[in-house]
């Protein structure tokens, strides 16, 4: 055994000595980043009124965060490989805490959008380290369990974030109103910073020079697609939006070619395209992207429909959202048994259950009582739990430890790209429908489109090994 292999084996043995402490600390960061993608939905009407924000600004409060989160995720993973995953997690957590405070203190909509964009970048630095750390610290059944818990935490942040947001807005602590949903991150972030150095072990991946050209191409390509989708409808789809949408695929295609050339030249690419030779990873990542279109946009239009359309308070809207949480938590308790019985088909069936819930929501959108919405919400939440809990383990199960950061970064990027695209596309459909119809009409149309999108996930799952 070579000296390098011997050191790697010793490091792996040392990491294996850690208990569940690293899991709990890094998942606190995961919970914050995913919570902030979803919790803001219930606050959007309050932000709109308080900061006099237009539809484009409201979409960018959500999609801007998702854009930089997605665009920076792969780079964040490579930085973890190069400079240490714990170090980059800690730096990302510190920046996320600072930018959360900036969001909470925003004096106007423009400042808030900029702060959210920076907050998404901080989350991108922190989040890929989480799956990489878990994939390095834990092996075998413990790794599968850690990945499953990661999926649970991500889902819980999504489905219960709305209720927590409603409670914080209703509590109006020290007159904070909607600002409390961001300021709550500050004490949590400080606690995480104090614990990470003591509990989380340091690890590295393959070291090489950072691919700055690849970073620029990936970031510009994603921005070229998401930005016009968020801004186009409000501005009447001017020429620049179409040029930008046309440039996006070209930039991303150039990125793929540049990555392949860099790999052939013996230089470490930003994305190791050999990951996609692993069929489970390649197909699973695409399935993750298509399904990620659904939950963020589902919550986005639901919050606007409940508060602006039905005139419910933020707290009552948050209470209605708990029906999704009940469905999700029910699925979470049953997922292990269902996965054992159904295998990969749990992902396809979960997607179809989500579609069923969305269709029920579309049918009941014009009813007089909020109670009619609850069955559809619970069913959609159950479907989300069936997909999100086992998804990460299914995609990353066979990824080698040396590719842990890169694989985790790619998967998380696909999910965030899907989320940002979903909000931009469904938001455009929703606000466009409001110009010609009512809130129930716009909401029903959005739900029907989301139901159709879940079919893409169900189809891709059939290609998994």
C-alpha cells in the first residue's frame, strides 16, 4: 500500500470513530438553507405591502436565492475538496448568518433581493459540504441512514417552514413582522459556528486548481435562463429576455464541452462528467431536477393564493400548510417499509401521488371553505415525502468517496436549478393568468401544470437501474 493510500485509510478510520454529532451539526445548516427557500413564501404578501414590491421583485426574492444557490453549488463542492469541507461549511455558515441579518434589516425591495442573492451564494458554499461530510464520515447502513435523515430534514424544512413563518409574523417580536423569518437564523447560525469546529471532522477531496472559467460559464448559463423567466412577464417579454433564453443552453453546452476538454487535459474539472457514467447518478440527478420543479413553486403560488386571493392571515395560511406537513411526516414514517417493498418505484409513485394532490387542489380552488383544500394538501405532502426522503440515498448510493463533494454538489445543483426554474415558470403562468382571470383560476392552472410536470419524474425513474 502506498503512503498516500495508507494516509487515506487512516483518515477514513479516524472519521469512522465519530458518532452522530457531525450529522446533527451539519443538518442544522441544511435546515436553515432549505427553510429559507420555503419560509419566505408565507411572508411574500407582507413583504409586498411593506416594501411596495412588484411581481418581479417578489419572484426574485425566491428565485434569486435559488439562482445563486444553484449556480454556486458545484463551485462550493470543489472549494470543499480543495480547502477542507468543514472549513468551507463554517465559512458558508458565517456568511449565511450575516446575509440573513441583512435580509431582516432590508429597507427596500431592491436591498432585499440583493441580500437574498448573496444569502443564496452563502448557502451554496455550505450545502454541498453537508452531503460530502456525511458521505465521508459514514459508510454502509449508517451512510444510508444519514442520507435518509438529510432528505427528511430537507422535506420538513419545506413543509413546516410555512407554519413557522406564519407564527413568527403573527408573533411580531419587537415589531419585526416578516423580518423575523430571517433574523431567527442569526442565533441558530452562531450556535452552529460554535459547535462545528468541535464536532465536525475535517476532510478533503481531490486537490487541484479551481476551474474559474467553468464557474463563470455555469453561473452565466443558469442566470441567462432563470432571470428572464422571472422578469419577462412583468416587462412584456422584451427582446433581451428571448436573447437571454437562447443564450442559456449555448452557455451550458459550452460549459459541458469545456469540462470534457479539461478532463482530457489532465486538469480537474468543476464537474467530473464521469459521474454520469454511473447510471443511477445520471438518471437520478435528472429525476431530482424534474421533481424539484414542483415543491417550491407549489408553495410559492399557494402562499399568494391563500393570502392575496383568499385574504387569510399569514398565521392561518401557515396552519393550512400544516396539512402538507401531516402528509409528509406520515410518508416519512412509512418510507423505509415502502422502499423495501417498492424499490425505485417509490419515487415514481410518490411523484404520481403529488400529481393527484395537485389535481385535487385545482378542482377545489374555487370552493368557499379552506377545509376543502386540506385533503389535496395532505395527499401532495405525502407524495413529496415519498420522493424526497429516499431520493439522495438513491442517487448517491454508489458514488465513490473521492467524488463525494462533486456528486453532492451536482445533485444539490440540479435540485436548486429545478426549484428556481419552477418558481420562475409557474410564477410567470400564475401572474399571467391573473391578468385575464381570478386567483382561483390562476391557482388551478398552476396546480394542473405542476401535476403534469410530475409525470417527467415518474418516467425517468423507470430508467434507473
